[in-house]
């Protein structure tokens, strides 16, 4: 079973036991496990999930963060083992291994790649639009959104975590935010614009939510 919470699609499972109370927890796969007394119906569980959505969202984000602490470096849709070697001045990517001087150099590489990759893909996506206004790019880590378009100030902000996704998903977010310069809300016309550029946007959008 699944439910939508903000921009996430969360899978959940109800486990009935001889408990007096109901408990929420996330397993190692970021699935919500609801342990509930046997006398509580599934509908009541769903209502309690909705009632406690803010707390569940925080738990989900913490669970996602834990899954990222596996020692692997995520970059453009792939996972790499990281090796720190002080003999290396530059970051070297070979096969499924990234070798670099230290954590600081790896973080600087990540931030510079955010700037490079996002700017390159913005130039690619710009070619799909007519009369697109000039805008500034900002990059920062965000908890619940992949991108934000400020149509008034002409600023598109991209989540630095987006660099962990592959290029087609990055392009979807960029096109999504660019489309807001033409349609401010998520109307039928808005999705028509997105679909003209990315016909499989629904599939890409779905992949981003996991």
C-alpha cells in the first residue's frame, strides 16, 4: 500500500498485534511499518497516518538520510565506493570507485559538479522553449523540494541533492521549473507545456519520489 505525503510516495504496511497502542517506524527500505492493535481498522490507521503526517514526514526524511550513510557516494544516478588517499590532489572516478584526498575535497567536487552539471543542462533545456525570460540559478540543499521557480525575481533554485539523480531526472526538474514562467500553478496547461518537452514526464516524476 502507498500514500502521498508532500512530494513523496511512501509505501506502508500494517501489522496487527495484541498491542494497546499504535506505533510508526520506517524499516531499512524506507517503508512505513504501522504496528496497530487488532481492533483498529485499516481505515482508522489511514486516518491516523493523515493526522500524524508532519511527524511521519520527519521520520521518513530521517530514514532516507540513514540509507545514504552506507559509505557510498551517489553521483548522476550511480553509486561509488569512496577511497581517501592523501596522495591524490584531484578527484578521480574509475569504474565504481572515487578516489580523492579527503572529505573536504570530495565535498568541493560535489558542489562544483552541481554548478557545472546544472548549468550545462539548463542550456540544453532552454532550447526547448520560446521567449524564456533570463533567470538566475541558485543551488542549495532543500528538504522537500527538488526545485523552486521564483517567477517574480526570475530565479530558479535547484536542490543540490538532485546531482545524485541521473541526467533525465535532472532535466525533468529543470523543465518543470522553466514551465512555471509560462504557467504559475500546476494546471492542465502547465502539464501540457511540460509534456511537450518531456513526453514521459510522469514516469520521471515517479522515479524522483523514491
